């Protein structure tokens, strides 16, 4: 297969594909990679993956391009690898992806590079469809696209009724951005809006299928987690905190991001809307008092 033909085939895949040489210089970047990451081939080809353009992180927030890069390991030992990680989109938000890395050999069996194939797990089409439906019913936040306060109130009442009939529990998270006023004061409200959109997208992409994200007001978001255990609430709350911390937008060449104080709780049989909100709000207060950029769970 000649070079032009295989590039044409790769450009029509739904998965992102890129090649690197033994120095980890990116030599090919297909169209799906452009779509998933927001970076064009012209912006990426010729750079080195250790330049950390995509800023891959794992669930613990470890920057893999700096600490434990699986692609570098494959170039070193010739072993194929798979993992689920998060890349940093050009627009600032985090995107969950599954990655498969395969070594490339020459005719003598020497590793001459590697190919990485990555698939978007952000459920972009489903998220877009959900936003469009919320907008149609005037239940979407105009800026971020997640549910608005009215939709949050409706969702909470629905989950409370369901939990009483089905004797199940649900989780509620409050995400309060730390020192967000400083972003607006320092960089302007346009940049502040970009940061809010970035956070909303990062959160939406990291949730389970039935979880619901809403903007509670200002720089505060609420997340509803149907049918979840305390352990599940703790795990997701911490994951969201880490991913928000690891997301940012660029203003010229300056990186602008935020951290978040997260408060979480799980519903009780005797809860009403006010009691569960008060408990989650108290958890946020404990996070703030604990130094910010932390997670607290109150049951």
C-alpha cells in the first residue's frame, strides 16, 4: 500500500491515529485526531509528544507525558499497551479516551516508531442531543449548555420521589470554583465565561450515562448521581476535582484555570430538597475551610 493510499484510509477512520518516530516526534496526525483534540495536523506534526500538547492524565491526575508515558515505554521495550486516560482538548476541557499503542518495526525487527490509536469516550453525540433537548424546553443554561437551576430543582424533586418509592439512594455533589472572582477581575468576564464552559464540558464528559450536571448559579455546579453508593460518590467527586484542576484555557500564551472545592452527600430516607442541599452545602464549606481544592463527603 503506497503512502497516499494508507493516509487516505486512516483519514476516514473514526478513531484518532498518530505516528511518532523513536525521538517521539509526531510524524502523522489523522483527521479524527483533529476532531477529537481540536488540534490540526499543522499544529501538531513536527512537535514531540513530550512537549505535552495533549497533557494526558490518568484518574489520579498524573501527567503521563512527563511521568510514565506509555508511548515512551512501548518505544523502549516494544510491547503494545492499552489504557483509559484523559487528554486536554484545545478548548481547555478534558476528554476521556481509550488508547492503544503499537510499536512499528523495520524489516530487521528494530523498533522505528510507534502508532497510537485513541477513541473518544465523551459520548459527544449524546451530550449534544441532551443539550438540544434541554434548550428546546428552556432547561439549559445559556452559557455552559448543562442544565439550568430550574432543571436542577426538577431533577432533585424527581430523584427524591423515586428514592421514596424504590427505597434507593442517589448522590448529590456541589462544585464551587475557588477564587473564581479573581479570574474575572484579572482576565475579564469573557475569559471567565470560557473557564465556566471548560469546567462544564470537563464535568459532563466525565460523568456516567445517567448522571446529570446543572449550573446552580454563578460559579457553582450541582451533579446528580442516581443509584450510587457512598464509595461511588467519593470516587467520582475526587475524579471531577482532579480533572477540573488539570484543565485550563489559554489567554494569549498565559494558562488560566481554576480549582474546585467539592462537597458531596448521599440521600437519606427522610430527606427533602432542603435537607440534602444543606448537607452538600456544608460539605462544600468544609472543603473551603480545609484549604480549597479538596473533596468532602457528608452522609
